[in-house]
C-alpha cells in the first residue's frame, strides 16, 4: 500500500485530500506544520509527499530545499500545492526540487492522476495500473475496460466513476462524495447527474444476463459490490 504524507494547514483541504487518497487505497498521514513534517520525515519516509507552499513553522519551499540536500530524501517524490500561479513562482517551486506543482483551486481527480503518474515513475512496484474484480478489468494506463475478456466502451466520466468505485469495493459513497471524487470539488454538478452516469455505466457493463456489479443503497448512495468478485 503506497504511503502519502499530506502537509497542509487548511484543515478542510487536508481532510478532502485524505478522503480521496484513502478511497484510492493509499495509506495517508497528515500534519499542518512544516517543522513537524521535517521531524516526521526523519523518522519514516512516505512514498510521496503532498506539500503546501505556505506553512507555519517552516515553509514548504524551504522544507523541499532541505529534503533535496539529504541523501535519504533527495529522491522523495514531492507535489507542491500552492495558490501561487505565476510562472516565476512555478519555476521557483520546481527549481527547488518539487516533482510537480499544482495551483489551488485544483481538480481532485486531476491531482489523483498526477499522484499515480509520479508514483509509477518513482516507485512502479507500489502502484497498481490494473484493477480487477470478478470478470471486470480496468486498465488505468490505457483507459480500457474489459468484461469477460470483451472490451467495454465507456465515456471518460463513466470510466472515472467505475475506477473510483472499484478502488473501494463494498464502500458506500453518497452522491456528494462521488461528485467530489469523480468530478472534483471545484466543479458544480447537480447530484442527480450522478444517477444519470451510474445508469449509463450500468447499461455499458450489464450486457445480456451479466451480473450488475454496482449496488444501490437506498437513501445512501452507490457501492461496487464487494461480493461481486466472489460470485464472479
């Protein structure tokens, strides 16, 4: 299980990142101060660091600079989170040693894709590019889905929806949680849109007498059926 350390002093954003990372199967720790993060990183290292630029105690940019001077952390993957979108600031962040630079507000699905991409390059052994359950296979790299060895054609939203559900089999997600995880918290979409896309996903997956892998929980939301893999 890949380990991610979030260093972010905005608690709502830190919680949102933790929720989405854990939903994708990452082990997540977090702290709100740069100096506390430096101590933690001396004790143990994650597989990836999500680092805010402006932090109390020690700035993210200074922490990143210090990490790159230490032999044990010089190759630690770092994604810098910041409200500074100017070109000069992006260059400064990348020059200090960040592997990627994401400007707030950002799309959560896009950030998750960046996390996977960086981990694939840095530690390919800890990131699974293929999700399998029952007779369904989802390939994150090629964006292809197969059921019983036959290719299923999905739109980009249906693909992200299936990917999000398959990362946490059995877990029930509310429509609001699916909106945040699939569409992103900075995009306004009516909750009923979730039902439309779940319907399209089911129609694409459930050809003939195929078993429906998506479970509707009345009054709560949707889940990828954790019994599907056993039955399949």
